[in-house]
C-alpha cells in the first residue's frame, strides 16, 4: 500500500471521531505542537519553542526536557483560552515506535498536570 493511501485511510478514520488531534514534532533543536481539526484538516492552534513568548519568558534551549514542560504550560494556557480540554495524540506509523519518551513524555505530562486530558 502506498504512503498516500495509508494517509488517506488515517484521515478517513479520524473523521469518524469527535476529537481534536494533537500533533507533536520534535527536531534536534526544537519542539513543535499543533491542534488539528479532523474534519477540515486545518491547524487550529500552533505553538513551539521558537515562539517569542516562550523565549522571552524563559531563557531555555528547545531541546531539553525542562523546556518541553515549560512549553506544555504555555500551550495549556492557549488551549484553555480556545476552549479545548480534551485532545488525542495523532500517532502515525512513522512515530509509533519509541514515541512516548523524553521530551514528548515531559510535554504530555505537563499538559496533563494542568488539567488538559490527553489520550
């Protein structure tokens, strides 16, 4: 099965559920998080360690576990302002193996500690 068909199947499966999806991407230097609407496929809310708010509030490097926790606190406040309290992590075939550890785990635990439900 081609990659395109796999992605189309994932999108069809997403549209049957009533969740907003949390997409996380980590590079070697930064962490990026987005809230995606499964029906339209549009990004509703986006935040990263490169945003000016986070860089001025805390002098942190984006590739540490501590910075992931701080990013989670900033992102949780934006989620509450937008009215989101429950998210589901978008897991693809590419990131299933070894997904939930390190910076990602610190970020998700930080969201959960602020009261945002993450599945």
